[in-house]
């Protein structure tokens, strides 16, 4: 994509998302529903208006990598903002329930998917691989809906968010198993154990150590010469932990959520929520 094509695509997506969100709001639906419908309408699946060449009646170009990158950042910042409204102590209170919900949310779709694929005539290995696709969830969409409904501080929302973290860990392990079976290789229990250990160690280290460090570093985050110092550090932590999470096999948004949960302990929490909200107003619709 050339610069003009990228800017045109950003313009189309942003305007379409805002129009879709407004229509959804008038229909008393979450704005994200309208944004999704608008995205499908202007995307390659339908009219492909995000491509300036199509609008001009010329052959389409196919590179959407810049838009995908911006959408990924939008999802990361969205989960970071959700984390800002989630305290570690509150999440601990719903730990057992969240674990049960997350586990059932993976096991039930997987079993149903495997049964359906087997009845459809697929071999066992392929049936398991297809079933693994049924466990995919979008924590980003869920978090956005909860945020728009203004219920992030309710216990039900904490259960859902906690379950999303559990679900992502289990899905990562499950995908490793079915991929090995699909390739004809044996399942390495040592490899799965190492993956699980890395994920749990990452989450535990960030959640426990990170929250303590940030809660005691409030004065250090207040730099009189730079009122955005806390925001700068928070975004750096968000992107860094999202990258680290992706590196060990978790979804980047899980790392971003943990980063937000860490900064929820900072005295500047409410200030960060307002500042992040301004950025999200622009970038989240692309997600």
C-alpha cells in the first residue's frame, strides 16, 4: 500500500465504524456490533471500499498489513484499558469460578466440535483439529461490550475476564496437542508442561510482582516536567507485556490485560483511564 492508499483506508474504516456505532446505539445495541457490521460491509468480504483502487474502478491491491497492524494495537490498548478497571484482589475473589467457567468454555465447544466433525466423516486427527477451532473466543469483543454496558466493575464481568485468561492458556495447550496429532507426531508431555509453566510463571510474575512495584512507585511516576510520563510508561509496559505474552504463546491481549491490571494499582489510575480513553477513541474502531 502507498501512503495515500493507507490514509484512504483509515478514513473509510474510521468513518464507517463511527456510523455503524451510531446506528447500533440508536437501535439500543452495543456500538461494537455496528462497528463489526460496518467493517464487514466496507471490507473485502463485501464492497471492499477500503481499497481506493476499487472505488476508482481499478484492479484491487491486496495488502492490508498496515490496517491489520493498527487493528492489533487497537485490541491491545482495549484490553489494557479493561485491565485498568480490574484490581488483582477483585480477580482473586472469583478465581475458582473463573477457572470453572474458562474450562467449561473450552471443553464443551471442543467436544461438540469433535462429535460434529466425526459424524461429518472426517478422520479422528482432523476432527480434533476442527474441534480446536470451535474453542476460539474473542476476549477483546467481550471486554468492549462489557465496557460499553458499564458493568466492568460487577462480579460477573470479573468472572468473564478471568475465564478469558484461563481459556487462552488451555486453548494454547490444546492447540499444541492437536497440531502434534495432525502432523503425525507424538504429544510431548514435557513440552506441554514447559509451555504451561511459562504461561503461569509469566502471569504470576506480572500480576503479583508488577502490582506491588507499581503501587509503591506512585511518586516516581509523577514527573512535573512531563505530565504524560505515567502514560508513556504505561503504554510501554502494555506493548512490552503484549509482546512477551505473544512470545511464550499467549494472545498479546492477555499480556496487555495484565499490564493494565498492574497499573490499576497506581495512584494515577483514573488519570491513565482518561488519557487512554482519548487514544482508544481513534484506534479501537479499527479493531
